[in-house]
C-alpha cells in the first residue's frame, strides 16, 4: 500500500503512548466485559477495540492481520492456523452444495487433493484447466461457477497466472477470483490486478524461518466480516485459529520480508543461470524464454526479482534422488519439503508436494519424476554453494 501522509503514526500504533516497539502478546483465550449488554453486542457484531474469544479475534492476531492487509493492499485480513486452513475457510464461505470451482491444473498437491477428493463429498465440483489458456477458462464457466482459483506462480512448474485477464472473466460472470500468492509475496500484488481474495501459506516466505505453520486471507471488509460471523462464518466455525505466540513471531519476521525476497531472488537467479549454462532443462520465470516471462514483467512490483524458486529436470528419477541426497551430504541445503527457509531446500515434487496429483495428470501437465524443485536460500556466497551443486552433478555423470 502506498504511504498516506494524512495517516498519523498513532493511528497504527494503538498499544500506548509509551508502548512497546513490538505489540505485547495477549496470552488469553477469552476476554472480560464490564457489562452484559456489551457482551451481547459483541455476539451481534464486531466492535473495534473489543475482543470476545480468541477463536474470533485476539489483539496480536488483529495486529498481524492489519499488517497483512496493508501488505497486500486489501481492506482487511484474517490469519489462520495453516495455509490449508485459509483455503478451506475461503472455499466453505464462497461455495455450497451444487456449486463449481474452476482451478488451475498446476497447483500445490494438498490443494489439489482438497479439490479433487474432498470437496465432492459435499457436492462441490472442481474443474481443472490450463489457466494459461483463457479460452478454456471462458468455456469452463457455467451458472454454477462460484470461484476461480489459481496460484500467482504455480507450484512446482512456475507458470504465471494472468491475474488481470482472469479477473475480467471472473467479474463478467459474477465469480470470485481467489489467488494463492505464496510463491510471490512482494513480487506481485494480486488485489491490484483484480483478485477478490488473496491467500498465503505464511509457513513459507512470510514467516521465513520454518518454525511454524500458518496461513492468511486478505480481502475486503465485507468478506473478512463474513468469515468471522459467529453464526455462519467459516473461520469462526471451522476454528482454524492461529496461536498468539506464533502470530507475534510472524509479525516480527514480516518486517524483513522485503530484504529476504530480494536475496532469495538474487540467489535463485544465479542458480537458474548456472543450471542453464550446464545444459539442464530449467524452470525459472526470470528467463526471457519462459512462456510467461513478459507477463510477469508486466505485473510484478519493481525491485524484488523473480522469486526464490527454481526447478531442474534431471530426467531420471533414480539420479534425481541420489542428487538430492548427495547435495544434503555436501551441505548445499536440506532434503525437505516447504520453501522460504533461509537455507536451501530441495525435493522431488512428483513423489512429495505434488504426490496427490495422479501420475497420468502429472504426465499431462509436464511434471516429470526427475524434476527437482529448489527453494534457494539466503547464502552469502552463492557461487560457493553452487560449486557444491556442480560437484554432485559431475559425480553422478548428470553433466
């Protein structure tokens, strides 16, 4: 969000004239009232500055939500106990039995499993399409469609969603556009491009230290109020509550996100360029030959690079597995799922984070068993780090 000189510092810092530089953690599940009338009023609607029960709101979660709303340039936000908790709350708030969702076919495996295997049990149908094909998207929309869902930068093939164009189709059909921006915080601002709801797994880049699981939902005031309604709100009733201590630690880490994203992006660009020089098939949106490179350039915020994710296709599953184990032994990083950690993490998506996607579907979207996904870390000497990677590649005769 742009700086507004009319907003004074005391409008943001509401924890005392001589308060802490970090908001204090309210270690309480419930809150007291001075009158029964005020308690009754709180059950009927939210009262600014008042708290009822931590499944609804508590002070530190409110601080973090406010920071996230400003960060994504939305009116409001809500934090959740995980990224999947955030996705579930949004889906259950928007969709009912008989409704349809149109989803990109290249998404995180857990989201795919939710859409493919779980939602049909409640009569919610999901159509998976190539979201880069806007013609296919237009054809897929019906009167039953209530949501279009995709990732800004897809997991794990790093395709880019044309959020502005997709938003036009959504608005023409009175459909909500929900964007998972986990791979692209700071890099892209989906709300400014027309998204109705922006989701993050804060477990990843936003927190950045791989010590907690958390999610968030950023949207307008009405939608956030609806998910917190005591009678019909998905967040309130499903109970995906973020712990106060974790909210406080994420709020602290959020302040360094811009610096971390710059370094992640710089290091990933180096890895990608070196892989390409070695002749390995490399997925990286910073390459001019990437199919959506120009699109990403046109929608990205300046100064944060193309993200910290790189994928390399070794083509051979056995060699890919040995490669990752050898890199761990050589202290390149860790053989682990997730991303956004300060150390480099690597995994094979086909049998880890995308394993929920059936093999025939993996083949259809081009997800090979030899694909290795890198979340490139914050290494100070990235040249030395890649030297260890190259050593592993040579030992296995991959190059």
